[in-house]
């Protein structure tokens, strides 16, 4: 066992099996051994690569999307451009560079980064030096006196989920306990749980034996908070993440280490843990809070509507020796067999009168 596995095993030995959500929280955010609190996991030298790390085009188009939204909001004199889970600050840096194409927007915006990891905050501060960026621990730390434009790219997929398995006796929560050898192992709660209202009744009724369903209470809470803030302050949000556009069943919890899949329970704190985002649940939560929901729309389709083909051509003309690089990046971001359909996008606005660019 590694150090964090021993910490988790001691907690289980003392208090009993823990939920998958508790396990994910410890593995990712434990102050001493957590994955995000102790390392820089992004890029070729890390464990995975996100869209902003693949190409500058992604962040630039997001920045132009935000500038367009600011115009549709009536060009307020002050606006907060906030990113949830901003990684190394690459997306925000590219978005701010693109924002300079509309000087009044760049003058009006104040960059905000919602980041829990002290290590990543240091990297972001270096990347965004001189930009006027500010940091918040959570959504509540963002300013409340101006419209918000919120970007969340691969943020919701790392939030802790709860899993439930269908047995003859009903839905039992999937837990993390200890096996006979004292190693971390999956287990089930002894008594069934009621999932009424958490997932569609039809989905639960049609699920076969041993099916797994997942819910993300933290994601729903954040979507609810976003909805309330956008209704009260005005603005919009763009969520980009991976997962199907509709509800489904199945175990989507996975660990990634050094760009390869890894055993979820093997080395907590040393591998990234993610799960598919339930876009329907996020949309429902935001809509219940009063926000208007747009999408979901496949990432590839949105990027093409925002002009990634034209941007790639412009970059290729300016850098003729890098044509193949730009073509490969565009294919990876928009290809139907790559991130183009594996990733979905969802937009939220404070009301139906503000239609975000790219969404029908």
C-alpha cells in the first residue's frame, strides 16, 4: 500500500466502508497525499492532456465565445470571466489573448480562477502574471456585483460520484472496504437505497440485474449555484466535459496514470480519477434554479460553429512549417472518433433573451 492507501484503510478499519465519493475526495484532495494537491498532472509530462494543452485554438475560441456573449449581454462595463478548475491556466491565458481582439471587452473583464490546489495556483499565477487574475476557493468566492461568464472545461468529471448496483433486493450503494488480506476492495451496502428523484424512474425500472448507476451530488449543487448566480447577476456559462448527452447506466469511474488506464484502487493519490458527466442532471439542476439551458452539443460541432477551421487556416498561413500540427490538433479536438463526440458542451444563461454563440 502507498501512504494514502494506508490512511484510507485505517479510516475504513475504524469506521467501516466508505462511499466512492469519499474515496475520490481523499484520493484527489487529501492535503498531504491527494492527487491534485501534490502535483501538476497536465500535459505530455503529466498523466493526461486536456483540450487547451492540445492546441491554442481551443482556448482562443472560448475567449471569443466569451467576448461575443459579453456583447449580447449589452457590453456591461464590468464582468467577471471565471474558470472552474483551470488546470495550469492555459485556457485562461489563451482566452485572454483572444479577448484583446475586442479591447473594450478586455478592459471590462476581470479574470477569476476557482482553484482548490495550492500547487496549481502557483503554476496558474506564473502563467497569468500581469493579467490581473484573482483566485477563489469555490463558486461563492466569485464577485456578486457584476455579470459572470463562467468556463468549466473538464471540471465536472473530477467531482466525486456515488455509485449504486442493482440487486434482487433493490439498489445497493457501491462502497470501498477492505478484503480478507486488508487491501482496498469494492463492496456493497447491506441494505438497499431509494433513488427516487435522483434519476429518471424509467431508467431505474429498465436497468438489468447488476447494472450500475451514478449520481454526482456535488455537480448538481454547483449547477444549481451557477443557475441562481446567472439569474441574479446576468451572464452565462459554458461547460465542456466528457460523457453521453443522455442518461445511461454503467460504471464510468476510471483512473489514468501516465496517459494509460490504471487500477482505480491500486495507488490512490498517484492517479487521476474521473467519471462521465451527467449532462441531463446538470441541465435539470440549472433549469430548476431559473437558468436557461442550451445544448448539450458535441464539442466538435460547437468548435466548428465557432470557426476552428478558419482559425487553423490562419495559423497555418502564419506558420507554414506547422500545417500538419494544426491539422492533427483540429482532428483530435473535433473528430467524431476522438474528442469531437466524446466530449459534450452545455451552455447556461440567466434568461432566454441571451443566445450563446454556436448553440441552436
